C-alpha cells in the first residue's frame, strides 16, 4: 500500500506543474547520450509524449555530431574541426543533410510515434523555418551557418494539430544555399521565436558546476556571465550556456541545462520540486 501511496504523492507533486505549463511551449535541445543509448532514447520518447498528453507543446531540436562524423568516415572522408566547429565543405554538407534530416530525424519521429505521439520531422528549410547566413569570421569553415531569422509559423500550425515537431538544424539563405547550424544555437533561437516557457538542453554532465565540481541549481544571467569570465564555464559547455542566455534574453522564461544520462530527465526537471540540472533565469 505504501508503494501505491508513493505513486499517488508523485502525481500530486506534479499537478501544479501540469497546471502551470498547460498550453505552453517547451523547446528541447536533444543530444548526447540520451540520443545514442537505446534505453535513454525510449525514455526520452516517453517523456515527450507524456508532456504532449498533459497539454504541453514540446518542440525538439536535435544535433548529431558523432553520427555525422561516423558517416563521413564510412564514406572515406575525415572530419575536420577548427575551434570545435566542423569544417563543412559542399560534400560534407550533403552528408550533414543526409544524416540530420534523414537518419536521425526519422528515428526520433518513429520513436515518438511508437509511444503514442504524433511526431513530424522538419529541417530548417521546411516552411522557411530557419533562414541562415554565413557564420561571421568563419569563411574558411565553408557552409557553417548562423541564424538570420526564424519563421515559427509551421511549428505553430503543427502544434495546433497536436503534432510534435522534430527539427534538424539545417537552414538555407535567400539563394537556397544550405548551412550547417549548431543545434544549441538553433534551439535557443527557436525558443525565443516561439516565446517558449522553457528551453531544456540535454547534456552529458549534471549541469553547470562551480570550481569545486558542485552543481549550481539556479543562476541568473549576471552570475553566468561572471562564471564565463572566470573560465569556470568553458569548452563544450559554452555554446549550450550561450544558447540558454540567448533564449532568456529573447523572452524565454527559463532555460535549463540538464543531465540527459538520467532516465526520464525531462519529467524530473519539469514535474518535480528539485529538478535535475541548472536553471538560468533572467
């Protein structure tokens, strides 16, 4: 009986969050172990479908760096990076579009559909969702892009039809030239354009840590900027934190950097008092 009561208590704890976020858009940047380990992929799909069924509007933006590198090597092309950014010549761009918009995107959509949702796969080219421009100062990087504008109309149309949009971060400029866009950056811009309630960024770390390795559960923009200046936030965490800051500055209520290695990390962050990562607030 006590086990049943524990389950009831969990539902009661979730109720105010269900009520608060009903009808709200939650943008999720999906990547890391949560996107490669089979059990975590299933848990992620279950979380997203549950969010939709209780009245939220999850929107997924996914990466796929390791999968792109793997395909390049299979095709006899060695991946090249400059300051952590993939050099994207025309041939690499074809591979990026094939892997992101094809293999990965459709796998995520299929998992969502298997668990009772209605996933729809998109790239930034669909419905002119992401208009891209070359990344500043990155001419030698080829078709590496930045976000010029976001037109969220196609996402809003899908949300109204009870669909779950799954977006791969490939955009095009006015001439139709394709660009490979960092998924964290794209997720932050999409969240701002949708006036999302939250941006959730899945990582392979517990969240933002201080100098002693202790988790910092809540940070303001100013506190984050101080940690960047100190060098406490660096390397792979920087683009995620910058995307979170961009979203908050763009009107998103809160951005969360959470540990995607934890099963049901999304539900734990949204529906519990404690959460499982770092939230960044205005």
